[in-house]
């Protein structure tokens, strides 16, 4: 069994700017990998590695080959993973004035999970960072393959917006619905701003209850999930350049270490989506989460 991934993202930058960030090493190191060498022509070698890759290299680096390209429009490379010749392709189209639509496909991937979470969430994280740097903003949370210890997950993200604006993205269901889906609202988000109130990201994974609600400062939730009641906490702190969110979730009681890894990848992707929404007005994806992966 293999998996095919298909992402469509709207980026508020001209096609030429986005294309450059797909190929130049100083940009690739901010959204796709830790380091790379690339010969940007058909038949050219594309080597990349580092701890922020979507999938950690089997050796020192991934050795891939560019097999198709058209300047400022598209290129593709063959990426051998576990003896499978997977293929990544990028296609760019013009949208509204000064904007581009990017379609990314990664076909024939021989697994669904990697050491930083799911392949899908890792790609969404990377593409969210590509959107941000293409639009002249900072990159954010990157894929994290470090071993997890304990039964609690912690993450931190810095967003260039005031605490009331960041808090509002949690408190107002239309905003919550936008970023928690990556830009494809389902109409299922809910936020009752009181202890005991219902809070929903619009997912179908058990009820979430508010246990603490301090405007612009703290939200605490209880997520009933399987045999576990997980405590989720968001703390908001004003910084000189915006707002830091300190996130924690635990204690995981089920004996499934991979579940914590998946949650790390999922929440990391969500925070990149939140950052794009608050700083640019949209998270960017134009196809839904469910449409982005299929078994091949």
C-alpha cells in the first residue's frame, strides 16, 4: 500500500516569487529542509537533509533528481524512499493580482506516518511556512523528529499579532473554523467562553469542555478521547513582536507512543495555519484536509 498526497495552496505573492522559494537554497532551508544542494535544471541533482525534513534521510541526505521543469511554472523530482520511487511535483498558476495558486503532489509514499507525525501534517506545516516566507513574513514551527519523553506534549509558537487578536481566533467560531481546517471551514466549530462550556474545533474525536477561560491570557480544555481525559492548555503572553502561545496537552494514558507523535505533528501544523491566518488573513489551503490524501 502507498499513499498519494495532493495539496492546493493560495499564496499572497507573485508566481515568480514563489517559484524562487521552491528552488533557492536559502529559502528551502526555511521551509523544506535543514540544508540542500540543488542544480535547478532537468536532470539536475537535488540533495537535501537536516532535522527539519518532512522525512528524515535514510543516510546523510536524500539524493533526488529533477526530472521535469518549466521556468516559473512547474518542476518535479524523483525521491527514492525505502526503495519506492516517490515523486514530488510543484505547479504554479496566477490568481488575483500579485497572488499565486500552488499545487503540490507527492505520489507513491510507502507509509502514512513518520517520526514527526503524519506525512500529511508534515507537508502542511512546510507549505504553511512556504506561504509565510513567500509573503515576506517569518517561518514558524518546523517538523520535529526528536524522541518524545513522558506523557505530555508541549509546543510554543510566536505570532505577530496582539493578544486580543490571537485570543479572538479561539473565541470566535468563524475564525476558529477557518484556521483549524487550514482555510476550508466546515461550520462545526464552537466556543462557549465559560467553565463547563462546549469547545469544538469541528473534529469528530470526542467532546471538549472548557475548564478555564481568562480572556487574552489562558484557555484550558478537557478532551474526552477514548479512555483518556486529556488536559489541553493555551497560555497567551504579550511579546515585543507579537504574542507567544504556550501549548500543552497531557497526560496521555493510552500505551501508544505514536499517538503522541501524531498529536505533535497535528498541533504543529495547526499553529502554522493559525499564524498564517492572523498575519495574512487566510490560512491558505484551497482543498480540504480529507481531500489531500488517498491510498493508492
